[in-house]
């Protein structure tokens, strides 16, 4: 299993090295697309292995768990690696029409592939220290992507982004250090037993709260979200789509992994906090979106509100709720990345992202209008699109234990999401352009139309497919939720995994 688990991580870094060598030529974008396609194939192979064998794991360099570097994938990890590869390929294709030679020379494609490698590594790592390492890779590459282009607004957003994320990273590192000092291990499977057996459960809860704050800041939950709307509207649209789809989901994934596998002894306290954080995240995010008049700023605030739904599933901690959270996680990555790509096409056709300064897209670009409605309606929860099923499951999970207020907040957030999407439709698509401009797709070259519309059409088709045929995706999410709630298979896979020449290692042998 070593190559199956390591290849999805290695391929983006190999592609990054190749694009670095070609950064002064015109082939870097094509190499990036080819590398992303190869990563997608590797992710499919990993998914097939997980479907066949359940949880798969390996130990790097022949060191047995818990002493070696563990790579492990269950259904949740495999799904996240696959959706990361899909979004990577879509954005790599789309970026060929947006990212020019100047940005390429500054290493845009290299940073892009490095970030994909970091995201994939975070989803597959089996220990907290390496999760910290992958977070560092994400932070460095994402900061580079924010500043490529050199505009003052982008640099200002990047400084806010990196400063606040550095705080989260330092908090994560401090918590990891305390945890290692208390338990002697950072292997996640080993930590489940070590944390439960530790005599000072108060200290374990304190460390859990430190990790909750650190991961919560990266996930942009209330009240730690303020860095996101200050930075996501400033870089290339391809970067905004990449960040919107993937970066905050790494924080959500870390929360789900840590608070279902490791810190499960004080759920009455930790999950109560997560519950109200989820509710406040939904409300503040959607209210912030309602107050904006910029296409990307509206979408940025909606990232925050939708993160609240995912955290809600974790907070409720029932099989149905976790299934809904996993389903919502995958659905939202597709929908949100697609909406930012559509915003980029809109800006290219109309000349601005300010809703008051654009318009006329429905009449002059009806195909783009239809492509906007698919992810917009899905985000708002219209049937039969993917967002409807995700929200339905989570609301049902909140109603089962009688949490009527939580269910009401989730439904209210959906209604206010409809308001924001309607505002975008009315201003950008329905009303005439205030300057009399005709924002037709015919203004784009045939090559640009294919590169820009192709990924959008593909992602919209995925949204429709999940919506009209939800059963296999729901079954997959149900299995993922069961593995999170009952991680016996995860523990067995890690402790029985072996590298190419691995042999059991006794602690006294070290």
C-alpha cells in the first residue's frame, strides 16, 4: 500500500518541480494540467483500494507504528484526496486562461501544485506533527499565491491572512508539544489510547481546546473568521476558487479527525462549544454576505456560513449528523470553487466584481447564467441539487434530539443564502449593464471559452449528478461516518501496517 498512499502526495511536488524548471517558458501551465490529471488518477486508485480493503495504512522507511511516519486513508480521507484532485485539475485548466506569463515566471504554477501537495498530505497523514508540517506547507504556498501579481490590495490581504494563520499554527504547535510531553506520542491512533488513559484529563481538555482554536481559526469559524473576507477577494480568481474550495476544509477535516479519534472523553464540554460555534458561524457568515455588494466578498462570507453546517454535524456527533457533515464537505468544495470561477468569468466579461457596476449577463451570456444558477441553487439548498440533501440530513439530525433552535438557525441561514444569491442574480445577470456594455462570451477567444467554461460545466454537472443520484454518495458518507464514530478499523490498519522492509519495533529497542 506504500505507493498507493504516497503517490497522491508525491505527484503534486514532482509537478511543482517541473513547473519551476519551466517557469520562464510557456509550457508550465500544460505541465500543471498534466500533473493534476495524474494526481486525479492516483486519487482514483487510492479510492478503489479503500473501497476494496476498508482503511489502508503504511509506515514510511520501515518504522513500525507508532514510531514511524504513518500514512493512512479511510473513506473520509480518500474522498477528500479525490475531491482535491478534481478541484486541482479544474483550476489548473481554468488558470491557463487567467494566469499570464508574468505570474508564471514568479512561480504561480509551482506554488499551486505545492499547495495541492500540502492539502493532500494533510488528509493522509496519521500523526499530529506531520499534520503541522503540512499546515506549514499550506501556509507558505498560499501566502505566495496571494502576493503573486503584486497589487497593493493583494499584498494587504496576504499580510492579514498570513499573520492570523501564523497565530493558529503557533497555537497548534504549542498544543502538539504539550500533548507529546504528556503522552510521549503524536501518532493519532496511539493518541486515542494515550489520551484516554492519561491521569490528568483536565490537561487533555485544555490541549483539546487549544487545538480547537487553532483548527477553528484555519476553518474560519466564529469568532476567528475575520482573516478570510479580508483576503479571499484580492488574488487571482483561480486562487480564490482554490482557497474557497480547499483551505478552510483542511481545518474542518482536522477538527473532525481530532474530535472523533483522539479527544472523545469530554464530549459534553467540547461538543457543546462546537455546537454554538457552528450556529454563530452560520449566522454571522450569512449576515455578512447579505451586507456586501461585491461578487467575491459575498461568496467569501458564504464560505464562513457554510463551514458552520459542517461543524454542526461534528458537534451533534450522531451517525446521521456526521454523515451529513461528510456529504456537505464534498458538496461544498465543488459548489464554492465553481461559484468563484463563475465570478471570475463575470468579471472578465463585465469589467468589475462590484454588483452595482455590472449587469446584462443573462441576456448576453445565457449559458453563464444557467451555469451560475446550478451552484447558487445548490448552495441555497434547492432540490434536487446536492446542497438540498446535505442540508436536509443535517436539519433532520438536529431535530432528532429535539434541538429546534439549532434546526431553525440552519433553515434561516438557508433562507438568507437565497437572498444573497438572488441579489447576485438581480444585479449581475438580470439588470442591464449600467454602462451599456454587452458582456458577451463571444468577446472571448475560442481557446479562452473552452478553458474557462469547461471546468465550470464539469463542476456543475457533478453538482447535478450528486443531487439527482444521491444514494451512492450518501452510502459512502454513511460508511465514512461509521468509521469516524467507531475507529477500530482505523486503529487496526495503523498498528498492523508495515513499510517495504518493516518489522515490529519494541520501545526498549530505541
